[in-house]
C-alpha cells in the first residue's frame, strides 16, 4: 500500500559558501521508517538532519513535510536560554496532564528535572533535550548521537522506548549495538552522495565495502583506458590529426572525468607504540575503599593487573568508575587499603572531560605547546614516538586538513576533539593506556582502527565505556560497579558479563510484523466489570471503528500518493488532505479511548 511520505527532500543543494555539502540530493522518509544515518565525521550527517528539521535552509530545492506531520530534533548542543530548570525546558509545550511523560523520561534517562540550567553539565542538558523529545513524541524523530553521555542502563531504556514507539526516526550514532537493534534502513553519506539501503545497520559494512570495491574497479578501468588512449595519441597523433580530433577530445574528457572524481578519505593513520616493557605486575590493589560524605563509592576491593591485561569498567553514570580508575593509577588516594604500581610504567591517559585540550588554543599550538611533544628549536615540528614530524603532517594522519591547523580547538566537532586528543596521547610511547569514554563521537571507521590498535598494543589497557560492542571487541576482563559500593570482576567483555550475571540486557532486532500478526494485535475487549452499560457497549464497538478508520486512511494515502493529483486537481488534493488529517485525529482519539476504557475494565 502506498503511503504519504512524512518528509521529502527534492533536489536540494547546500554549500555554506564553499564546496557543496549536498548537490541535487533527493530522499524520502516514510511512516514507520527506522533509519541509521552513517558517514565519516565531517561528512554532513548533522547538517542533513538539521535540514530535515528545518533548522538549516537549503540553497536550492525543496524540503516538504507531509500534511499534519510533526518533526522533532534532538541536537548535540541544545540551547536552554530562558529556562530556569532542566524540567522546565523538557516540559515546554506539554499540557499539565502530560507532565508524567517528562517525569518518566527523566527516570529512564537519569536527569534531575529540578537541576538549574546554569549548573547543569553538557551531558545533563543533552539528557533533558532527549527527554523533551521522547515526551513530545513527534511523528518523525531526528536523533543526533542520542547515546552520548548515557550510561548502559539509560541506553537500554531508550532502546526499548524506541523499539516500542510508533514514530519514525532517523538516528546518528557511533553505537553499533544500538543501531543494530533498532534500524531497518540505512542512509550513508559519502563525499556528498547519500545512498539508501533497505536494510538495517547490521548490513552496512558489507554494503559499504561492496560499493568501494566496485568504485575501485571502475577507477582502475578508467586509468587503463586513459593510458591506452594516451599511448595512441603519442604514437600517431601527427599523422591522423584531421580524422581523429574527436578521439583526442574524448581523451581530454576521460582525463577531466578522472580529475573530477573525489577520492574517499582514508582511515586515520593512527599508531600506538608501546614503550619499554613494564614489570609483569602493573597494579596491585589490596582492600581499597572510598566514600564521599555518607555515600560509599567503593567497598573494600582487591585487584591485580598483569602486563597485557585488557580491563573494562562498567556501571551507571556517577557510580564511581572514574574514581576507581584514578585510585588504581595513583591519581587519587583510597580511604583505606593500598595501591602499589609496578616498575617502569609509562602512562598515557584519554580523559572523559578532555581536560588536556584548551578550547582557545589552535590545533597547531595544542600540539607544539605540549612539553612532551615540543622539539627544541623547531616551532613547526612535534616529537612523535621519538621522531620529529611537521605538525601539519602529523595532523593529517588524524584526518585534519591544513586549514584546520590554525583553527581554535573549540571550533572542532566532538569526534574531531576525540581525534586530536588521541593524536596527543599516541605521540609518546606508553605501556599503560587508560581510556575514559574514548568512543564518544568517533565514527565507525575510526572506532574500527582504534580497536585494531588496541588489539596489537603490547601494553596494558584500562577502559571505561558505555559502548557495548566496543567492550565486547576489546575487553578480556570486566569490572562491574552497580551502585552499592561493590565492584565485581567478570571474565570477558560486556556480553560475557551479562551472561554470567544472568540478566538479559540486550534484545535482538524484532522481526517485522506480518499482516496476520497485526490482525492478532487488534484491540480485543477484556472483562468489563468496572464499566457502565454505555461504556461496555462503547468498548465493544471501538475495535470495528478503529479498523474502519484504518481502512479509510489507507484509501486516502493511496489517493494522495499519486504525484499528478496536486497539479491536475488541486481542489481534490486539498479535500483528500483535510480528510486524511481528520481520520488520523479520529483514529488517535479512538485508540486513546479504547486504552482508557480497557484500563478501567481491568481495574
């Protein structure tokens, strides 16, 4: 059955005054779509969802919403100007009768509605923006990195809410497990081209590699053809000048075609070099504990870290993972117990707050001004694993271009800041690598490279992360902190921890419902002990009314899907549009009424 799209982009172009971000882009978002939006950092993913949300205007083309369609956007850096508390911001536009939705989302996403906006962290602001979107429940939700700053429990709550939602959504996320569980289609932005595949994120990497392989084959064929034509031109052009000018022009066109091709961005040339081997025993913690005021962070805990261990720390936000990590590496002192560090340790730290980055400094100064990277007498070079390198050349290894070298750090995206911090810590040899939330904002390809580097790193890794897929790929031991002061050691990564703990924390992507499944889930009347005679009669009649409205909506959507209707019969188009909105409102009211009566009957 044809459906009226929620949103259409028709031949849009956008430049921001420079090279095109998009040129002639068309795409459609349908009711029920669950779409992963993927692409390299800086490819334009956030810009595209802002276009969908109506926040960024296009240079040419049209952005068309369906009749009566509401679109909600959860941005990475929400503007809370004019609001006193996070709850006030999250509840904007809701009736008093709907306030429970904000409270419910606040519990699931773990944000305090009474928190003043002025004292709220960036993560708390993002959680409030996400709660606002979930409570508002628009027809199309646009989610830009919704799992950033969420712990695994909150991610699981959000995943389940979206799984059960009737809304369509487009998700930008680095969280593979989240995307695999929720998406049924994939939009891929690559060098300004947007491709769509009607399969979820789980099939993305195979699809991407196939496209790139075909592209490489075509480029190879083009190069061979250019070489053959150029050889012909050199060997005999003077004797055949008059008869073969067309062939010469064709050669010029082939060369122009090759010059116009946009080479895809390679992977970052990141490298980690282990320093001299540490002692076999890296950390020996015996009976350590910690409390702040009356709150117990850690009950007596012992751990021995051996050289080469890969240990992950998991648990809710605020439970004390970073505190435990800091005690283990000697940056914080336990209230009780002892921590003994091994010999010959060289530590490299990726901190969650990115405190090692000064937003007012340029990328150039951030590297050359680092005492551990400075090259004496060379203002344009940095020391990288014992060898001097030109600062721009080293930045290019982490996918920064020359123009960005003099830009301030604060102008970078979250993913670019993460890459810059990786550039700083990977410049020096280490044998103990401590990574506190390294995966936030990194694209899939950079995450893959980081995982490979950690796999071959000849040192010890301590890792805090909420990315379940990354934990499974990297960790050999998991330490779970669950808020009661206990830290429990499990063998393996996240999935192993869940299995050993005996709880199901992940769900497989549900199988799409068949028509028979949908029929079996139609509202059915339950015992009607608490209803009046009129209410019982109404509850019995509502399922048929709902079915009739669904059938009428189906016919109207079929009619409106005809692209000629608007131009050939605009009056009929408007009447059908008005009727569709009316039927949709009646259907929503009937379903709400059925739910109310059913709950009353059950009570």
